[in-house]
């Protein structure tokens, strides 16, 4: 059985060759440092929504956007939100253990779950969610979480929510703090692409030689130049 994180599943959708090098040969893509400010915003959002989770009440921001839900109370919520464990499901057809850690989950009065993802950014184009190339990664991210929760027997809405914290740059100075404008963007997802991808991943693990790289993959050019194979 192979354990596959949400990010590795996304890697396969980007480039099967990069996935094969990563998972079979142990040759990983070069990566930069973690975005510490983004991580801090995530943690603070979680603490803030946990207050309303404990009370079983709706966050004012959810009311502002007409979202009739409350933060989901569940004994495994902290396990699910941990990057080391996450929501897990053993896909028996491929013998893959798939896992991923959503930032939060909201629940409506009828018991339907909504996946929630927190994002921190600083952009002038704050109302164009879905128009940038990297937004497709965000969308696939929450769709994997939706699929995982469904496989665990939960009723899950197709609608996920992105809570964006956009740092303002119009202030007269830094003054030791950042001010953010918070907006919520809905995304109607589909998980129909996940099962075929898992089958592709299972097949990829059996390959003795690397599969073809994705068109225009800059990382493949890097590994070929470095002689990774």
C-alpha cells in the first residue's frame, strides 16, 4: 500500500514524470522556504473559528455572506486538520491510502458539510478568484478534501469556501502590523476526476521507466539537465 497525500495527488495531475521521480526515485522538485506569514494567518483563522465551534454558533463573517452554517464540531477535527494525519481513506481498487488536511469544515443545519480553505495574499485583483492559473490548484485541493470526507460516509456539499485574507498596501506605513480585508469566495467543485487519477497513480508506481513529462514542465528540464535518471 502506498500513502498518497493530497499534494502528491496534485503533483501527478501536474506532471506524471515529476511524480514518478519523486515517489519512485526519491528525486524531488526544488522547493523554496515555507511562507511563514501564510501559516500564521491559517493558525489565527483556526483559533478564531474554534471559538465559534466551541459555542456552536455562526461566525459574523458567515452571517455577512449569508452562509447558514456553523464550524463543524467533531472528535476528529484536530486529527483531520493535522498535515501529518488528515482525513484518510484506503482506496481498495488501487491500494492507495489517500489523505489530506482541510483547514476547516462548516456544517449546515441538515448535516451537510462544507470544506473551507484559508488563504493569505496581497493583491489588487481581490475579486477575480478563479481567473489565475494557480487558482486551479486551490480548487483541486478542496475537491480532494470533499472526496475524502464523502468516502468516510459524510454528506458533503459541492460548494466549498475560500476565506481570503488580503493584506492592504494603502496604509501610510507598516507600524508593526498588517491590516487585512477578509472575503469569502464559494467554489462549486467536482470530484469526478479523482478516481481516474488514482488509477493512473497506481499504474505509475509499476513503471520501471519514467512516464512522459507534461508539456512545458520546467522541472523536467531541470532533472534532465541534472541527470536524475
